């Protein structure tokens, strides 16, 4: 409901121009109040920079005029402006161009924003565009398909965030970087093909993609952020890159349809909550090079029956197998020196396989857990 911002006279940093907040020194438009009732707005001619999300979620804005003086637009200043229909640039000398659907930074070959419309469901990115900017297509609820040319090499943070009708992506074969939350909350998206030149996958890029069933990562990928597939409830098939060193925090958390996955031998770390609530996960083999498993990594994995801890692991962290009610056997080894609280909490049917006279054996005795020895013929309970 904010309609106006007023800055005290003499403020050394900020000023308001007709109720819109600006930074004096950098001549930057910072915030356009979301509750303003005007349907048209002309950015003042002295403005040099427009801040990312400056007009974010303004429902009344229909038309914007950008003067020649503007030299930079950070991110997408118009994300979530669901009624905007026209962006006018002052002249051909402007650094920006509007093609009727998207605002483009000509000098950076970057799409700044796309204008969502119920009359247009598909968009083909024009040749020469190298970057899909941060939040460029975010909240475009009518967009069903996007096609990229092979000129596109970078997809920014939140690029397609909450495009809830998007179900098809024609991906560039030259994308090297995909930013955080790039496709998050694209609830109709079922499959995405990642090209074999991509090296960076940002955090939570598919979070809340409830229809996503399959993703195959090429071996070119060397870094992957946290929570990539969190709450992807339909996900069944994932191929991980063979040089991956970390299963990041919450990577598969809440993937309730995932039954099995192959972890590359190169992996050394399994992050916090990595497989938390993967309730259908039946089998997983932890590579011998893994030396760290984070808290609650396999918590609430109700279908997991057996797991063997590699010898590089010296500590079972807090809640690692918390409430994994179907877990029947965990194989531990002599190198285990510490088992934290709630590691096996409510694992009612569990039997630990432990070396004789080991820390793990003593832990089982002290915590009244059923256990056996690798060379035992019968279960021992004392």
C-alpha cells in the first residue's frame, strides 16, 4: 500500500522526486512505491541507474519511459509488474531496446526483462543475446515455452523464477553458467537438458519444481550449489557429473519419488540434509572417498534398509539417520570415534554391524541398540 516516499530536506544521500526514492550521488532510482496509482511513469532524465526490483510487484504500472541518460539497469527493475504492457526507450541512441516483448541491454547483449502476456505463451530469444539477466522472466505466469539460440552463455539468478506455466525449454548448447534459483518454482517443468559446456550450477535452481522428473548433468559441471532439487516431489532420475566432489547441503531434500541414485566415486562430502525426507530411497552406496556426512543427511529416509559407512568417516553427525524408520542395518568400522546425538533416533528396527572392542560397539551397548559383529553368526545383545 506504499504510495509515496518522503526524504527529509538536506539528507546527504537520498532524495525523493515526486514520491519516488533516489540516490543523489549515483543518480540511481532505488524504489518506486508499489501502491502508486499512476499507470504510466517517465523516469527522470537525470537518472543514470535503475536499481534491480525498483518497480518490483507494482500492479498498476502499464507503461514506462526510459530516457537516454540511463546507462545501467541492475537485474530486472520490473519483476512482478504483471500489468506492464509497454516500455518505451527515448531514441536509437539509447543503450536499451524494446522488441515488443523484452527489454534488452544492447551493450551487454542481455535480456533485462520480459513482458508477460496471456496473448503470448512462447518466446524465442533473438540471435546475438548472450545473457538472460537476473530475474528477467521471473513471475511470468503465462509463458509456456522458451527457446534460446546458441549465443546464450549465461542464465542469471532467478531468471525464470516462478514461471508456473513453463513446461518446455529449448536450451542453448553453449550455456556455461546457470545462476541461483534460475528455474525454481517452475511447477509445470518436467525435464531440462543441461548442455555439455555448463560448468556452474547455482543453488536451488530447481527448488519446488513439483513436476520435474529427470535431469542429467554433463561431466563438464564442476560446481553445484545447495538445495538444487529441494522439494522436487516427482523427481525419479538424476545423473550426476563424474568429477563432482560434493553432494551439497539439501541437494535432494524432500525428493519423495527418488528411489535410487549413483554417487560418483569422486565425491568426498555429503552435505547437511542432502537426502532428508527422501522417503522412497531404497538403496544408496556411499563412495569410499567420502570423509564427511552432514547432519540429518539421511533423516526420514523411511525406505532405506541398509547402508555402509566408508572408512574415511570418523564421525557420525547429529541426526544423520534421524527417524529413518525402515533402516535395518548400518555397517560401521574401527575409525569411527564419535557418534552425535539423535544419529539413529527412532530407527526402531536397526541393527548396527560394529567391530569388536570398537567405539561403535561401545556406543551400541551404551544406547541399548541391537548390534552384531562382522564375524558373528548370531545377533548379540550384550
